[in-house]
């Protein structure tokens, strides 16, 4: 954690817009990631991806998620 205390003031409208932009960016990255991964898989691997374990394997790691979130302009 850094000692940099950033205070951000949002109106309801600007907070909703920020949340929307963040959700949109994560959705786009997730869709592209899963589509590419599924295209590389054979049929049994695709079926495994439907299971809870398979879905967990397709998830982004924390570092990647922070990069996606960080790419959203403030």
C-alpha cells in the first residue's frame, strides 16, 4: 500500500459513468480472453471449461485484473 491518499469526489452521475466504463472494459477483456482460449481448445477441453474447475482456470489472475482496471481513465 502506498501512502498516497487520493480523494476523489463523484456525483451520482459521474460515479455511475465510472462504474459503467470499468464494467465495460472488464467485460471486453474477459470476452476476448475467453474467446481466444476456447478457440485453442479441443472438444474435451471445451467441455471441461463448462465445469466449475474449468471456469476457474479461465479466470484472470489478480495482476491482469489490476491492469485492466488501471487502463480505465479517471
